[in-house]
C-alpha cells in the first residue's frame, strides 16, 4: 500500500497558553509544541497497515516548531520517507493548508492503492475540516472519524464512529482520504537512542511549493483569555438538604 500520513504540530495544552503582544495570536516564546494526538494514531494505523499488507509510509508536515524531531521519530517508528514543506504552518488557515498539501500530494498520479491519512481533527481544527477540504481538492473519496481500516481487493472497509457510541462500516474505493480518530493499537513507543541514531543516518526531504495566494479564509481581530465570571457555590448537607438548596438556586434564576 502507498500510505501518506499528514502530521500537524499543535500547542501542548499542559502548558499555560498566553496571548501574544499583537493580541491576535498565542505567545510562542515559552510555548511547547507537540504532535496532534489524532495524527499519532494516523501514523500508527499506517504502520500497522504496512506491517500487515506491505507497502510504504510517507510522513508529510508543514514547517513548525519541533517538527523535525517529530519527523525523525516517525522514521524511527518505521516510516520509510519524511517530507517537510517549508511553508510556515502558523501562517495558514485550514483551507490554505489543505491547498498546500493537495499541491504536494497531487503533483503526481496516485497509485491505485493509495491512502492519505490525516488525523480526524486537531485542537485548532475541532470540526475536522482539513481532511474533507483536502479530499475535495484531490477529488478523492473521504470518510472521517475512522477507528478501523481493512484493505482488500483494491478497496478498504472502514469503521466510522458517530456520537453516542454508534459505529458504521463503509466500503471505500481507493485511492481515498481517511480522517483517523484512533488506530487498532495505541501509538508505539520508540526509544530516544533509536531516534538519535535515525537523525544521524536518515534525512528529511524538503519540497518547495509556492505559498497559497490566500493564506486564510478568516482574519483574527482579537484573541482573549477566558475571564472568571464568578465563584462556584458548593452545596453541602444530606442528599435531601442539597436537593432543597438546588431547587432554591434554580428558582432564583427562574429555571423552575
């Protein structure tokens, strides 16, 4: 199989997020970036498909802080090729990023057994728009929120998750774009020593592409940190006493 995994760097929300001096963006001075969690699962799913059915895995990323470390880690896990597009991810909106990735992926005809595997969403793309925009640009079938992939006879059977714990099975022709939510196994661990060895023996390819004419569809005018609106009121007492107090609170705000 010919597998492409699209990797995206996102701010690590374990760290405190602060607004930059321009009032429009995040202050990146002390910000740590990490690979988006669904992208980690997309990589694991690609590696599992390679191990089970053969083929090659190519990881692709736009330029971003610490992205080289992530690309080398992907090679250490078993990816065959790592490609960095030297266009800053931070300057692109979701639609523009999809255009850039489509320019790279569509630069040559797809092999019949090609799968493009982005993560289903990211913390700055909660609606999961990148994958369907990319599929539309490439004119390929798309299924999102995928948690299982089984190829056979030039097609794939995919399991898609829906709200409420429901799942559905789809039969998809190849080539296709699948937004991966989770893999059949947790992302594998790779020792730091192996990553360092790969850094010495392997290379990250760079592919120069023209930046999109319209970097973003939306213009951010101002960014705010959430403000505390008040303190929580803790209700204490027995279950019956707490229930009576809760009824009084709801009555005061005209809920009942």
